[in-house]
């Protein structure tokens, strides 16, 4: 599956839009379940596309690639558990959504600030 750094950053913007909606809903004391589902699905597709980038990154820095994969796995796990909690465990839901937003945002920021600027413009 092809990618470029520019396309990955574009996907980050779409994910961030739903993360922002989630954050805004939490500030209002609710959880926007549609935004949670969209963000989760966007992350799943994005992380699958980003895997080609991480495989190339691992050649030069296996530890960093592994760390980023771990963040991806944690974000998806948290979003999945949050969706499960939406069926009646409101306290868990808010906690899980907050953690999902935090790790997803952290991952996007780390990639854009600490990884992408130092990687060549790969086309894969």
C-alpha cells in the first residue's frame, strides 16, 4: 500500500478533527460516540497505511518503529474498549475516551515533530 509523508500528515488532520470533536463533547459532559467511532476507524485505516512507513523506519531505528507501533496498538485498544463501555459504563467510557484521545494525539504529535522531519520523503 503506497504512502508519502505528506499523505500521512493529511490523514493526521482528519483524525485530529474527530479527536477535537471528542474533546469538545467531553468538555460538555458527554461523549460523541459518532466521533469516537469515526476516529477509531480512521486510526485503524491510517495505522495500516503507516505500517509501510514503520517497516522502512525499522531498518534504521527498530526501537522507534516499535514504540510507534505500540502507541498505535494502545490507541486502537482504548477506542475499542470505549465503544464497549458505551453500552452502560459511563464512568469507564469517559476515562477510556480521555486516554484514547491522549495517546492518539501524542502519537500524531510525536510522528510529526520527532520522526517525519528526519525521514526522507519516501514513496512506498
